[in-house]
């Protein structure tokens, strides 16, 4: 186990245990990805949070206490002079008296927060939530920001307007009616804050556990037990992500790939996860389909094969062959998610009947009929029944649940393949279907 604690800086997907270096890279990765989302592209500059020192303005000083925002270059910036142990942080303020000539002309100026070329190293003390007697001082580099009045802006400035200051009755007053750019839908920001808190707590705990292990290597079992204590928090994070209906799929794919499911985190070795291009969702889907097909082609069921396909005008391309009809359609059901199950929404063709699906399920060689459950899809009641008890499919639709533990048990697929199966029900959009082709 000591080899895993040497602290070398490697990517999260190559790691096995959560060390501070892994989590720092993870935070950087999330930071880079979270701002390239659907909503941020639509509202590409925004003030997410702003606190101004109202006492300082009465003295002619416009001072920022806290600023979180996204600039025109889509750079996410975070400034907070109110954090504990941040006394050495630079001061983000401007002396309005020095710009009195501009006020004499228009009686007002608009102030911008802009990036500079400098970085400031700040120290942040974080207490371990798993052991409040332990804490960690983190050093991190943050971008230097500066406040620039509108009349001094040049084309080289990368900034965002944050407020308007008026000159009234010989005093400086903040214009309360001025509206700076905001993000209308800011689920990403809420989730980002939760992730940062989560990562910070994990980073501190990982560092403390590592130091304990290095001091006494006989406590190996205790170290493993403490790492496993992280898993419930991972599940909480996962549930929060799943509850955000408006979360862009690019963000969900990225985050879910990073954290995985509890079933994966419990494995001794974290599987290597292929890195997809999260900025081209269609290409991601095609690559994922291809990967899943490679897995599915390894087994057959009663002379039939299941293939993941993008359907277009009821045509399915399997290899070099094109099929105009399928035995029945199977669509991944996104409305139900379980980290240990795969839900398939089965819709019969008009020329088939209930017995076709019942026969397919009862003879399913992938998992065995005793491991397949049919679920009557009723949002309000969520009633589960056995397939033999059901007499009403409702629009020829039935939901089939495949239990993933049985998948692994009967097929002996490796961890990477199990990971793919565990997550495809959330990765793929509703336009993606599976089709079962009869090989006759």
C-alpha cells in the first residue's frame, strides 16, 4: 500500500487511493470542465456571487469582499478576502478619489473586475470533517484580479462589469438599480460549490490518513476502513447530481465518470476509464456505442444479438448490414436510475404481441430469467409485479430491470465493462435505442 502514498502527481483515473495530489488534479479537472457547459455557453459571462464593502464606499473606496464569476474568456474566478487565514491575500479595491475627473464629466463610472497576468499564492486552512482534530493548510495559486473603471478599459482587458458608482451630493453612492450580468440558470454553480466542498474534505482526510499510515504501517486495515468511510459521501454527491434535471449532459457525463458508482469505488482497483471528448457530445455517444458494442458482441442469446444503435427512420445499422425492422425496440430508461441495475424500456413492434416479450425475457441467457424483473411503469405508485402477473402493458411498453451483480457473476466481465454497464442508463439520451436482431 505504501506505493500508493508516494504522492506522485498522476491523473485521477490512474489512481487507486484518494491522495491530496489526486484530489487537487480532480478539482482542476472539474474547474476546467464546469465552465464549458450548455448554460455557460449561453450566458458566457456572469457574476455568480458578489459582496461589496459598504462601509468602505462611504470613505471613497470601492472594495470587493467576495467575488465569484465567469469572465468573457470563460475563465472561472473566485476571490474571497473573508476566508480565515487569508490575511496575506491581495486587496481588491479601488480609490474612487483618484478618478474624480471622470465623475466630473458623467457623475458616474462603471467598474469592471479584470484578470491580470499575476498569480497570488494564498493559504487556506481546512478542517477534516471526518476527524475535527485534524486540519490541513493548503497552498494554492489564484489569479490576481484588479478593478478597472470603464473609461480606462482597453481591448486587452478581460473583465466583467460589477457595479456602477454615482457621484451625488458630494458623496460616492452605489447605484442599486444597476444590473450586472448574471446566470439565469445556475445549477452548475450550485453543484460546483458542493463538489469543491466535497473535494476539500476528501483532500484533508486523505492527507491525514496518509500521514497516519506512514507513521505506523501496521494500521493498514484502519487506513482502508477510513477510506471506505468516504463512500457514503460519494453516494450523496451522486444523488445530488442526479436530482438536477437541468444539469447539462456534458457536465453529468464528466462528473459521473470522475466519481463513478459506489460499486466501482468499493473495488480494490479503480478501473481505467477511457477519456471522452466532453465538448462534442455526439462524438462521445458514438464512441460509447462502439465500446459497448465490442462488449456485447462477446455473447449471444438464442440466435439473437443485442446492438446499441442510433436509430434513424426505423433503420438500424449492424456491422455492414442495414435492417429496416427489428424484433422489438429497447430504449434505455433515464427516469429510473440505480447504480446496481440497468433499466431497459422495451416497446413491441405493432406486429408482435405480449408473448414475444415474455418469451424473450423468460429465455434471456444473459442473466437468467430468475434475475429479470418486469416493472409496470407507473410514476405515481411505482408498483413492481412479476412478468407472469402482468396483463396490461400500456401502449405495448414494458420496463425490464437487469441486475448488475448477476451480470458480473454470470458473464465474468471485468471491472471496466461493469462500469460501462452501470452507467450507460444515464450516459445515453432517449434518442439512443437498442435493437434485437434475429439472426435467421
